[in-house]
C-alpha cells in the first residue's frame, strides 16, 4: 500500500517546453518578490473567501516563526498603500464602498484592455501562490477554438463558427452579431438578425458563455466585435475596476492575432488567463433550467416573486428568466408576446439591477440584460426599455421604515396595472431583497398574499425552516405554487457586496446616455467636472425643500449633513405628498402597517393590487408664490436652507402615490451668499425639464446610504494613472530607439515633475489618508495583544474565583 501511495504522489511527466515555462515562471516570481513598494500599489481588492480555521492559522503562524528563527529569507508580504477616507470608518471586511481601503496595481493598462502586472493577486493583504488549493481551473469552452473555426478576421472583429451544442467563453466587453444559426447567452436565445448585442463579461462575475443551440448544417456563425465605451477606463478612478477585463497578452493557443488591442479575449479554461484570476463560467443548474422553462410557459400571465437569503443567486435567476422571456423561440403564437416586453419590479434597494443604491423601481424591458449591474446603472432608451417609476428609499435595507417600503411597493404595483392597459401580455418579475428574517419575512408574506402572484421562487434548498414553512403556508393559502431551488455557489467572489455597491455608484455618476444612443462613461474625476448650480431660495428657485430621513435634526446641522452627501432628487406631483404637521397623513391610505411589536396590520378590505391609487384632494398644478410659506418648511438661520420636516420625532417620508424619484445627486458645496447649491448629477436635463413643465416640485432627500468615499479618492487614482501613462510613453520611446533633443528632455522632466506634484497634492488632503505599511501589520499588532482567557468552571461555583481565570 505504501508503494502504491508513493507512486500516486509522483507528478506526471512534463515536456521540455512545459519545464522551461515552469522555470521562467519561477524566475519571474523570484524577481517579483524583490520589487519595491511601488510595484505593489494599486492592486486588485482582496478576494472574499471563507476564513481559515484556527488550526490553519496557528500552523501558518508557526511556520513563519520557524523561518524567522532559522534566519531564512523573509516571507512577509511587501508593503502596500491603502487609501482610507476619514469621513467614515467601517468594521466590515473588504468594504470598499465604506471604509474605502484600496490596494492598486502600479502597472498601467491600455484603453479597453489591461496589461499583466508584475505582481500576483493579493489575497487578504498577502500575495498568494496559484497552487492547487488557492486556484481552481474551470473549463470555459467545451472545445478549443482553432484556426479551422475562424471564418474571417478584421482589425477589430473576428467571425467564428460554432458546432452544435458547443460553447465558447470570453472575458471583456464586445458586440455580438449572430449571422447564422441560433445561439444562447445568459438565458437569451439570439436568432440571426442585424442587431448587435453588447455583452459585458468582467471577472467580478461568472463569465457568460456563447452556446450554439441550432444552426444550418449543425453550425452557427457569430461575429465578435471589439468595443470601447469608456467603462474600462473607470480603472483610472478606482482600483475596484482594476484587473477585471481582458489583457492585451493573448491566451495560450488563442486564435486572436497578437499585438491587437481588442476589448475581449477568448479563453478555453481559467488557467489560460494571464492574470490567473478565479474565472468560472456562468452555467445554469438543472433545477434552475427546469423552473425557468416551467415559468416561461405561463407567458404574459406570469407574476413571479423571487426571494431567498443574501448571496443565493436571486439576481442571476431573475436575469436568466428575464432574458428567456424576452427571446422566445420564433413562432406566430409568441410574436406578439415578445413585442410586449417584460416588467421588472426591483424591490432590493441594497443591490438594484438598473439603478443606484437606495432606489426601488418598476422597469419595462424590451431587450435582454447581458452584463452586471454596473454595466447598466440606469435605463433610458425606448428601444431597450425605460424606468416606468422609481422611488427613493434612502437606505440599503427597508427595515428602518417598512411602512414606506410597503407603500412604494403598492404604488409600483399600481403602475404595473396601468402598464397592462397598453401591454396586456407583459409578464412581471419581482426581485425581493435578501432580508427574509423577522420583519422581512412578514413583509414578504404580505406581498405574496396581496400582489396577485402566480408563482413564488425561494432560492435556497437548505431553509431555514422558520422562513420556508411560513412562506409556503401563506402561498398555499393563496393558491400560489412555491418552487424551492438550490443556491448559486459563491466561492472565490472577487468583490464584496459593499465594493459592488461602490462600483455601481461610481458607474452611475460617470455614465451619460442620450436619447436614442448608447451610453458612455467618462474617466474624468467629479472634482474636475463642472457642477450644476441650483438656487434654493427666491422666486426662481429650483429646490422646493430639503428632507432628511430618520430622526429630527437641528436646522443648524443641516449644512453639515448635506455637504458631500448623496441625495435623492424626488419630484412632488402634489403638495399633499408631504405629511401634515398633526400627523393626519402619516399613514398612507390602503397601506399595511406594523405595530410596536413588529406585527403586520392590514386594514380591512384593502389589497395591494388595486388598479387605481387612492384619491386625495388636489392642489394647483403650478407653484404659487406662497410655497415659501409652507408650514412644514423651516429655514436655517445662517444658510436659509429650506428644511422640510413633517412628523413627530421621526420624519415622515413623502407619499409615493404623489411623488417619484428622478435620480440621485452629490452635493458639492453650499453657497450661503448666493443661496445656491453646487451638485453633481447624471440625471438628463430633459427629465428635470419635463418634471418642472408638469408642475412638479423638486425635493432633495438625504437618506442613510453610504458616504461617497469612492468620489473622495478619484483625483488620487486619476493622478496616479496620468503618471503611469507618462512613464509608459517615455519607456516606449526608449525601447523604440527614438532619441530626444535637449528641449524635449526638459519638457519630459517638467511634465514628470508636474505629475508627481499632482499625485502628492491629491494624496495630501485632510479628508483622505494614505496608509503605507505591510498588509500583515494589522494582523501582527492584533497577535501582540494580550487576551483574557476564561477557564471552564462548575455551574455551582458562582461567578468563579481568581484561580478560575
């Protein structure tokens, strides 16, 4: 047995080429370990993985101690630079959107692609080896695409032929043109058409694969085009966008021509990735496929609510179901259904799909969603779809104000009923947040029993029973079937939920989409862009009032609460949307409420799927000169800000039946002399103009969302990116043998000095701190702390004695 075990432990024979490559990798790794601190700046954020056990930590600590005692080479991680915002600190690990701790790679990238850095991935602040434990290779394509599969090539595109039931995996962003056959991607079946589908496949999510499902003579032809809309350049503003796209180095055995700076790469397996990231394909579970096929049979009568714990795959399932409904097999029966689109009711304010954090909305979609949320931070296209109505919750969870949350869900459901009048065969998909315990379960049960659903999907086959049993009981009482599906595996998640929220917010504020055109992103820091100036006082003011959710704040503190904060821009359709001082409108008509014990209270004879909203007394459609004298508005003594507060102790939110959210903005500054606000907002000007022409009044709502720490560090990362680009140009000129005269060298020196000064000034600001130190410094200091250990003692020994400690 020992002989057999020894034979199994031996490594398989390798070729001479493979051995030479292995030696080259070892030499490159040894050279990387000797680089200075500068080469480890701007690295990708740490992976979110399961914590190691105590035994593993102790064994690793003992091995390090043994190495240091024997005087061997130090195995400590090199020092790293972290950018920490002083505005807000968080104890959540890897919360890039809250604590704003960054580790970025100093190596520069080209536009649309990324270059391979000299250093490896950073995991928990330490470089790790891509061994069999840390790195797992996943097959991204069933068969390797060879030269025989290439139909033609161009400078920025390639046309390949796919055999039936074969697939191909890509990373990056590209336009897909189906020329022959039918292919599927992310649940959408795409037939031949002149339409180009924009695909986003970053390493932060599972990679979508293109699969041939049918074709002439068993083949399908697709053209993959390179595209560049500025999304990849957001890495110049935040290291959260570093190393998530393809590199300019071709994968081993790639059919792409070397030297072409394309925005995508074709990979056979995750081991072909030059950056050795944990890539995995986006494949559907068999139970998921069966459930999606069953739900799609209902066609336009589908009303499904998807719920489950956090990280269970609700968004992925909804996206697959949405894409499947938007691309049914071509036939005469479902041709009209495809034209009606799909309604998507997103009730998750923490991680919305088509809006920034803090909003819930109803969207009407006509084309599939083929990318992560930060690739479509908003929707404003008549061809692809639009947001029917949106409400600003002002928090990542509805637990702070469940009454308002239920009221907004009711209003959005009423808007869906109105949408059915124009599109009677439009199905509905409802995405419920991961808050399924306690009060969240009560809200979910109320929605299940009141929204007139046809199906409920719960995304966890492991319970818990205290959630599944009441949910099934409530659905059974309403005659609604419940499908229990397994959760999506979340191993090797490269971005935490807080980091994904920061990426979504950054993408939203740098995104611009004009009517009838594709959206583009800008990599210019917000501090270098021109803000929008809005008057908040006087006859021609643009802001009716400023509201702060939650408890009442002193008017003198309003400026500090607004300066540099994210606010929701809400349009009031009627002044009755503001609750009266005596609290008569503190409870919306027809909305379930919760008592002090958290029990749901539903008024008799009231449901949430009424076709019409409750009628309230109307007010003049246009603002009157007496608006400044509204009883709920208090002007601050110094800045004269219109502080809008209605309630007793806590501020009552605006009535969702009479108000809606236009988008979000960041308040840059408040000018008390000119009575104006300087704000950054990506809201299209025609949306604001349309709201004002309809007689609406604009209110800024300060919620409980995360501070925009990502915006604080944009100038620093932008300065570092400019310095890297300048160094790269100088290095390329030297490598090409171009000799510069004295004047050109002086100019290069002056530019280098200016760029270094810009980096120094961007890092030397009072609201941000650069932490220079090792990634293990914090863990080392924690290990040096004294710990008080308590020994076990009998229960009858009272509180113990000195000898028991």
